[in-house]
C-alpha cells in the first residue's frame, strides 16, 4: 500500500487539504484494503483559518512517503516556511512523487522542483508565480500539469482533478471513477486534459435522470439511441435533452460516447481483450469505429494507449519503490 503524506503548516488552505484527504483516504465499501495509507505531516499543531489541526507526525516523515501532497498556500506574498520547503525538497530527492494543489505550487517553486518544468497554479496568481520564479514555465490555461515525479494543479476544484488523476495512475480508471462517484464530482471537465470520470448520478431520488444514467451505463454494449433513453425516462427527446444538459452539461449522445470511451479505457488498462472485443463491449460495433472515436477523443489509438498506460504505471511504481 502506497503512503500519501499531506504536508501542512500554518498559513495553508483547508479546502485543498480536505480534498486530498477525501480522495486518498476514501473508503471503498467493496475493497478489502484501503487504497492508500494517509499521513498528515506538520511541524506541530497548525492553524488553517479558523481550524486547528493535529498532524500525525513531523515534516521529517515526508521523505519516507511515496507521494507528498502540498495544499494551497494562503498568502502568496509571504515566503513559505523554510522547514516546509526543505522537507518537500528532501522528499523529492528521496524519490517521492510531489504534487501541489492550487497555490501550493509556490512551495514547490521555492524548493526548486519546478525549475525548467511546465507548471500551473490558480489563474489569479499565475503571473506572480511566473514573475517570482522565471525558470518555471507557467501555464495558466490547464487544470493540472503532470511532469511525472512533480505535478501541479490549478485552483480549488482542479485539486480534485489532479488527485483523481493520481488515483487513476496508481489504480486504473475503474477505481478512480469509483472514488469520483463516491464524492459526486462533475463529469468530464474541459481544460486541455482528456479526463473521463463517470458522470455523477443526481443525488435526489426524484431527479428525472436518477434511474436513467446507471441504467444506460449498464448497457453500453448495446446500440442505445436518444429515443431509447427518452422512452426509458418516459419523456420526449427534447425534454430529455434539456434534463441532460442541466445534469451533465452535455447532450445524451455526447454523454453516451464519453461513457463508451471511458469503458474502453478501463478494458484497455485491466484486460488483454482484443480491440474488436472491446469495441463490441462498449457498443462501438467495430474496431475501426472504436479507433476513430478513441483517437479523436484521447489523442492516441487504443493500442498505443494500452502500451503507454501499462508502461507508465509500471515505471512509476518502480521509481517509487526503487525496484
């Protein structure tokens, strides 16, 4: 089980810390073991706004973690504590994967981990980050940036995107999507990254799509049409379109395609099934159709995605465990 250390000191933002703790500390009811061992590390009792937190251990524990998460830094005009900066740098030198959430990028930059690397942070502070650390290539137009052993996210909700991305790298799309469903996060979010998580089922039992979405997800191997969905929901196609746009932010057909691609990703990651078999299992019909939609959406053919995912996942684990 990998260890995730959340690095905390006075002057950090509690929202990003809570996001990371919820994602990596999530309990999976159908899992025999937790996904991660989570430790909150700080120099002592710390204060986040009106909240007081007792860490599990000191910052000297960071180098022993597989992944270190640095939450948002509240006041970017104030230098982060030298003890925190040194501990984050030591963790990276020891082989830990280090990720910042929102303005936590200022801590990584102070530690020199972003020099010569592309990075992002909250858009409101991107110009400050670029001016203060000219060796960092700041990109304010993405949700997160993955440099392998160093990752950065944009503000607030993008912290969730990055945390789920890390779960996806470690455990695959199926587990990451399960965590996303538990937390009821938004579906695919634009921002320059092809991120697919299961669209959340509306939480209200009486929502018009409350039964339809899981029903459709269970039948992705079938050639579902808008009329099929409308008939199942007992409404007109036009009315269905309005409800879909409100609940998922997209059209019924686009939502279906997203779910088919997401399922294809899961099968490519977790099975050795042929592309023809995966095309049938995802309702794409033929390997040619799957390859066309997959390449257009993800940016690489299914075969290349499978090789790249398995290679990247294996390499990341070998790097973190020294094997």
